C-alpha cells in the first residue's frame, strides 16, 4: 500500500503573483517512489471540457511553488493546459526528512512522480504530458526527459546544471581535481560536525544585503528573492538556504549524460545577459551532438534578459509564454 504522509497544508492564497480568474486552483498531493509525499498547486482552465494536455512545473532550485513555478503553471493553464506546480522533496509543503536536502536521483524522480499523478488524473490525456523546469530544475527536467518515455515535451527555462556548478563552481572557475577535493573534504568534515551537534547546519540563502563589489548575479538573485518581487517565507533561497551538505551528491553525478538520446521535443530558453546562459548553450550543443533526434530540439535566447527576468518576467515581460504555449501545443499531440 502506497501511503501518503500527513501534511498540514496552507489553505489561503499565499503566492507571489495574483490569482487568475481564468483558472480553478486546488492543492493536490502524490507520492514518489521513495515514499515521499509531494504537494502541488493544480491549475485547471475554466470552461474547457474533455481530456486536457498537462504540464508539471518545478523550480527554481531552492524556490517554492508559490514563486516562479506557480506563475508559469497558472499562465499555462490560462492557455488551455491542466498544470501542477510542485514543491520538490524535502522542501516547501512537501514531505521528506531531513529537510533542505537535494538529490539528483530523488529530484529527477519528483518529476516522474508528477507525471505519474497526471497520468492517473481523470481530466488529463495521459498521452499528452509535458514538463517544465526553471533554473536548477531545468537541468533536472532534461534529466527526467532522458529517462521517462511518457514525457512528450520539455521546456527548460533559465537552466542550471546543478551537477556542473557544484563540481566546477560558477563559470567552471573551480574545475580542478584539487578544488573538488577541498570542497569534498570540507563537506565530509561538516557531516561529522552536524552529527555532533544533532542538527544540520544551513548554508545560508541569498545574501541579506548587497554591496557594490558583489558579482551581478548575486545582486540579481537578491532583487528577486529578498524583495517583495519574489520573497516567500517557505523559500530556501529567500531564507536560510540548503543544508551545507544538502547538495553533496551533485558533485559526483552528472545528470545530462544521455541527453542526446532524448527522442521527445525539448525547448531551452535563456536570457542573453544571464550569468547562467552558458548552461543552456552547452546543454543544447550536447543534446544535439551525434543525435538522431536533433530536429525537435531548440534553443531560444531572449535579448537583453538576465537570469531572474525569466522567473517573473522582469520589467519587460521577458518570459515568452506565447512561444512556450505553442511549443507544448505542437508537441503534446
């Protein structure tokens, strides 16, 4: 018997974006194959009958469904899709202990469990299911698409490859055996300290204050996660962050090994001026290299956009929802 955890869910609307009058909203739960109960917001377009195409959305890495993923899900529901925005294992309203841990395996499974849920939903056409990942969940979405043949279309928006950034640092500035050894040594020491203290030490979320000499991407994250624009009390990035050892296994497990074997359609979207744009450019090149399935892969670069502009649109509605909607409509057939 697959049992759900008993979780206390928030009933009021507590999103960082306004509620649409074009969709119906409800909370749903489902269980992944590790027995962790995931919580999602489900958005259903009003006045549309019959079996609907469906999309599961998650991200960014360290965010919650009340932030970017919910905005994407609600907007796509307005375009005619049944959507869910879910909190990954160990975060937000979802279950799993200890809190604030991440795993390339479990988090890929989270997407697959979302596909399970949608496949079993009476309102969904199980042959027309797609997924959408934002930031670090963009890389995990691509990883899920390489594993789950039920996924017919995937969008990765402002993508991070979390295995690469953990192993190599930002911009691959720590891509050496020595640098990796020191990071692994520090995390192994932290494991012992946590056991002695009886609790896991938090690594810290986005900085509380920015200074002139900080890199732009730090300021960019602060402008979203630490202001009214995107702050949420359950968001790791808005508050204490992941556990120091929360992402330890990402250092040793590349997630995009077989991306050039993905047969279904994939669209990568990134801002031209995003510090992270190299992740999508390289992921796209790796996806089409020596691939028999390159024809339905696409990279879309948004002129002038930075990383968080694809979280909420920034100040110029940078998120290409029309393109995303048409991509899913063309491929969820």
